[in-house]
C-alpha cells in the first residue's frame, strides 16, 4: 500500500516539476521576444521594421505547425 502512495506522489512531483520548468521556459522566451521587439523599436524607430520582424516570427510557425503536428502524430 505504501509503495502505491509513493508512486502516486512521485507522479505528482514529476508533473509539478515539468509544469514549473515549462512556465520558467515560457517566461524566458517571452522576455527574449520582448527584448528583441524593444531593440528593434529603439534602433529603427520604424513601424515597418517592427511589422517585418513580427511577420518573420509568425510565418514559419504558421506554415510548419500543421505539417509538424501531423508528423508528430504519425511517428510518435
């Protein structure tokens, strides 16, 4: 009985650690993206350059997400 509780606690601990690490990773990625946008704004002071940088970040994700999703489902 004790080993079952221990296994359940281990699963909970692993899930909590995974979610915490994903939160930290997402926060770091968002911080970097914000810094890049801030740098572009300060250096160029151009809305067009900001738009181009946003498009360059969005377009690959837009086109690769459906393909990568199907590939991951098929070969996982």
